[in-house]
C-alpha cells in the first residue's frame, strides 16, 4: 500500500491471513516501532500479513498489506482515541477474513486473539502510587500524560478481561510477573523482545566520526540517553545529576520528547550548554558508539530495548533497576555495569564511578554484551510464530 489510505491487494489467497494492529511500523523508528516492523516482515514469509496502522515504512509496506488509519500526531490523547475508534471500525471488517488478530498493546475496542503487552499500564500506575499524571512537568504535559495513561489503562483492562478471550504476550520475565499479578485469569505467554545483533555491534571508528561531526573533542565525556516520554525516563533527574559532574561531561538525548521542558531545566541548572537534544535518529547505533556511558534513569520499564542495544554495542551502562537491567548488569558487584537508585545523588555517583574507571567499565560492558545475546530477533520471531500456530490451531 502507498501511504494514501488505499489497500494493496493480498499477495496470497492460500496463506492464513493475520491482522497486526499497531500505531506505527517503522524500521528506522524508536524501539517498539522498529520491533513491530521487524516482526511483521518476518511473519510475512509464512502468513498473509495485514497491518492496521497509522503509518508503515515503505520496506514493511512492500511485503505486507497496509490499511492506513489517518490520524493527527498531536495531541497524543486525541491520536490514541481517534486511532482506537477508526481502527476498531476497520478491524470489524477485516475480522471476517482473518484467522488471527494481534494487537501491539491494548489499542482497539474489538475482541482480539493476542495482545502483546510492551508496557503494563496497571503496573505503571501502581508504581506511580495510583496517579496517572507525572509529578513534574508543565500543567499541559501533566494533563496530556494523565489523560493518556487513564485511557490506556481502561483499554488494557477491557482487552485483558478474561471475558474477552484474548491471550497476553509478555515481552520480559518481569512483564510476565506483572500480568500474573494484575490479570491472573488471562492466559499468558512469554515472547521476549529481541534486537538485531548484526546491526547493534561495536564500531569505534563510526563513533569517533560522529563525535567529530558534532564538534565534540576527545576529552569530552558523553552520557547518552535514548527514548521518549522523558519524564518517565528520568531526563529531569539526569539534567540535575549533570550539574554534579565535571564541566567536561555532556548529556546527549536521542528521541522525541518535551524539548522546552528540558531546555528550561538545563538553563536553570546552569548546564544548558552541556545538554544536546538530538531528536529522533535513524543512525542511533552510532550514538551508542560515540558515547562514553549509556544512562537509563527510568522509573519503570517492562523490558527496555535501548539498554539491550547499548549492551550489544559494548558501551558502559549506568541504570536504575528496571526491565532487563538487573539481568544484564547483575547484582552487586555489578558484573555488567552499574545499577543505581533513582535519585540525583545515586545517578551522579554511579556515572562518576563509571567515567573515572574506563578500563573496568569496559570489562563490565563486555559482560553485559554477552548476556544481551539472549535477546535476539530470531528468537522473538520463532516464539511469536509458534504462538500464532498454537492460537490458530486452537480456533474452533
């Protein structure tokens, strides 16, 4: 399909037709968007894959049939609600021919067969002491985030109700435990997220070249944070922690987020010239290669694709104990990196320790890279394929 809303005719009348629903499929996008695209392409070798989405990149569109739902990019709560309504109407029609409906998140009103839970909304709200809105940020960002989280939790509870008959796929072992806690009667399976290890690998020369292109000296120490939802991922904490570090340390942020908020915080903290907001990048792997330390200050992660990507590139890691970070970095004495509490003081201390002992940090980074080999795309694709066959075979 082109990106005009038309539908490309099915490429096969023999293979089972499945519908995969996600807001975006993008091989050059952020973590989940990229993962959705990889998985859709892999499944297209066995199934007649139809994508119900707001956007799909040309490469993914070329091997699947795309049903595009035109929606605005902002505000996010409106985008979420409009997609849910419009996709649900289209899905009711597609359901007549499909043997399986798979949603990437709880994002439609319809009954579906499989819901991949990349982020358990119930667990996130519980972690936030029952609040939907973040504790920091402007009133407008708090309102937007709070409304979005409220809607997302309502959809999740509806989709994963045992009366709806869907199975839930957890993307990590911690995520599986969350589903067991909050949705104990819903069938659960583990389909661990995966990263393309052939793409995310060390390359010192590429990292040096990127630093040079940005005018960064060899003496400058670079901290890298990657991802969106900057409040949840602790960017305000990192800005404050940067103030506690030497003047020769910079913070780079790759991804989409509230640039005005971060600029204001950085200016107030006196580190405005040491914070670079680099936007969404298709060459994110080179930013890992250019960094001295990858830092994750998240309050919550079910998995965290970016920490696996960083580990595979062998950049030293400092992280709060969320998602798969405890597995990759290990318990004390922190075999694969540095685990820290989520506070300015702990982050600054962990970052300082990692920067001041680069040799030991590199030894730890190699250990984390070895552990990260568990999370491969091929393993994810095989696991999801087996689950598809099982669910299709169980249909009456």
